[in-house]
């Protein structure tokens, strides 16, 4: 194995693949990344047995071969090298790295023991705008359950061409709040439903953000099968197992009509909620929203810290109303709403509250109320 590349290209690829390489008690080799050099390309591969990432490295190839080295050691070392050409070769069980005046050997392991990464099964294929896809994933993953007690809630629902929308419907919920985003599909027409693990979603957001800087191609390509999802963009391919299970029928909890709607400036509402959050009981995080007379009053009280109340102008439709909500959940949703104005819709103090951007029906964020 022998090839030459720039430090910039090598570091970029290492940062893409090294994130999921982790220590594994039974399989220490998962701490390594696999370097595969063929006559036409250099690939760097990592896996944690749930997710696998392949990234292509632009390089001048002199000799084919494959080897694995600790991901953290190699990434940290390359990060310290000067901006010069890097010459990499293999000497038995050591990776030789020459760069400028630096000559280094990193101990590794043979490629034969590395898990086989299944090839992408290119059926049920779809194409999206990379930027829209990344933003849509970020808008829903915020509501996904952080633990895996209910495995299906620790993932994001993907519904391709489901009844009611000819595109991709994404949803995430932890049973206290729900986010749903509808996204146009550029290519593809197969109806399919699956649940994608949240760790895979986080990796996709990270990789697409990094990949778009060096890519003229603006589209993401995605394939799904019964137990796997694969995504290709820029110089990387990511594949992941799907969550086994059926996603809850969340649509039934989204209210169709509301007694009260208030349109307010998003940035102003965020500041009011953050001020009120300083005067809430730890763990409950309760902030009261009272709507009426052209205003929204945001208030809170705590036996430990005191009490707070402030108001902001609102365009109100319907009756006077109020609701008690967890400020953390509301702020998470507001941060994902683009545009200057946000609409807050409520029916009663005991039913879900809906947040959405003004003039955009593709995204909704639901928060369950705190029962008094």
C-alpha cells in the first residue's frame, strides 16, 4: 500500500469517518479505521456495527493494499502536521507517514479482521436537495427520545409517499413533544416507511454540513430496504441499520382546529421565555402563556428564586386563552422555526399546543401541556 495526498484532504476524510470509531470490549478493531487502496481510489471506512461510513480520499496511488489503524491516533497526528504533501505506505504491521521533516510509524492491524461493510442495495431510491434534507432532519431530531426504553421513539420516522403527502414526511417524538416536517422529493416515487436511529441522523447532519463546502453537487441520494438505509453525498456514503418496530400513529394527536392563535416575533418570544425560565422550579420548567387583548403574557414563579412576568405584542385570532408549558421544549421548537414570525395555537390548558412558522405549513412542533 502506497499513496500520496495533501494534509487538507486527508484530515477532512479522517474527520468524516473517525466520529463513529469507538472502543468495543469484544471487538477492539472497531477503534480503528480501515484504509483500502485500489488501483482507482483510496477509501477510508469506519463502523460501530450499527452505522458505517465510507469516504473517498483524493490521492496519487502507487501501490494497492489495505490496513487498519487507530482512528483517534491517526486523526490527532495528522491534525498536527504542516500543510505539505503526505506520503503513506505500509511496512508489515505499521503505517509509515512521511511529511516534511516528520517520519512516523503507527502500529495497526491487518484488514482481514475488520467487519465486512455490506454494499448499498440501490432500490427504493430517492433524491433530495442536500441543504433542505439536512435542515429538515435537524428540525425533527430535536424532539426524539434521548433514551432507548421505547426503541422506536429513539429514531426518526421516514414516510415516503404516504397517504396525504407525495413527498417525504419526517417525524420525531419523545411523547412530551412532537416535530413533523414535510419535504419535497426531487426523484423517486416508491411508497415506504421506516424508522432511522437518531445517531444516524446526527451523523448525516454533520457529514452533509461538512460535505457541502467542497461539493458542487447539491443533491443527496438515499436508498432504503427492509433493514437498512444508505445515503450518498459529496465524497461519502453512510449506511445504517433501521430501528425494528412500528412508529406510533402520531397524526391523531395533531389538532386540526384551534380556539386561539397568536402570531408573535420569534426572537422576542425566545427572550421572554429565557427570562421566565430563570424563575421556574427545577425539573418542572413550567412557564405560563396567557393570550388576550393583543398581547401574550409570559410568566413563571418559583418558591426558590421568585417570580417574573413580561408581555409582547401579538396578532390574536379567537378567544382569550392560557397554557402552562415546559420552557425547554418550547425553546427547542422555536430554534427550529425559520422566519421572523411564529404562530402559537392552543385549544385548552389540557390539550397540545402547536407552534409553526407563519406562512409555512410544512413544519409543525407540538408540545404537551403541564397539568396543573
